[in-house]
């Protein structure tokens, strides 16, 4: 295992070391200590690395992740896993604003709560939040799945495209063009698989509701002008 102490070396040096990694199995596991809220920790990984960050992180941790499996053993600041392409990012605590923003793939698991705009403009990522999310989550979400095991704030799914949203708790309000949709056996199976992948147990999929796009905003229509 590689051990990297951010009290002794810089975040730039850490990221450079991760980028230069040759992918050999004997050197694929990393332990990062003393992050102390530093920003942009473990960004731009493009190899099947196992990275554990022992503590809280600041902005954009694990951004642009590809192939890597990053565990943040603490809380994460704004933009965790932003623009992620593949792999896994797990936050054992809570996450701040716009977690998983613009991400194209992979799985983001937040074991605590997520703040506002979780999954904003998501483009294929799967996000599983064990707790609740704030306002305007999944705003302009284009593709992927957002699973919320707690409650959702106001304006959920505003201007949604084809992403699917599953919520177990209460929804404060839906955004423009977001509506509740039937929960079929297909969706229950999909949700069950997502929860299993995220390691979330003890939750009944039948307790969830599904939300998606009413598809009224794809093209301008004068009859829907109040919704724009």
C-alpha cells in the first residue's frame, strides 16, 4: 500500500503520483492521510486504483474520476465526483452542494446527506444517497439514476430530461416538468440492484416513488408557456 501524508506533501504531488501510476496490481492501493479539508484531492484518476482518504475533504474531491475506487472517510465539500466518468466514489459522511455534477458514469454513494443541487446536469452517473438531499437536486439531469433514501428538498428534478429519480421519503416540491411516474416491477428491480451495488441494506424498494420528466419542455409549445 502507498501511504501519502498531506501534512508532508502537497495535493499537487499526490495527484501527480496518482496520474503517473502504471496500473500494476501491487501498487494499486493508496491511503491518504491528513486531508484536513484540502481541495481537489485525488482528481483526474484514470486507472483502477483503490484510494482511501482518511478525513474530511474540500471542493471537487475525486473529480473527473475514471476507473478509480475512491473512499472518503469523512465529509466532502462542494462538487465531489464532479464530471466523473466511471468507477466508484463513496462518501462515508455527508456531502455539500452539487455532488456528482455533470458526471457521465460510475457510481457515487453518499452515506449521509447531500446538500442542494445533488446530481445537477448529471449525464449518466448513478447516485445513491442514504440520507436526504437539498433543493433543486437533479436540476437539468439528462441521464442516469438518483436514489434518495431520505427526503428531497424543493424543486426536485427541475427541467429534467431522461434521468430517473427514486425517493423513499417526503418531497418538498417538484420542479418544472418533473412528475411522479408509476413504479413497475422493472423499476423495483433496477432500484434493488442499485441499492445492492451501493451497499445499502434494510430498505424496502416498495416504499420508494419514482419521478421523471413529463416531456413538455423538449420543444417550445405555446400551450406550455407557463412552465418555461
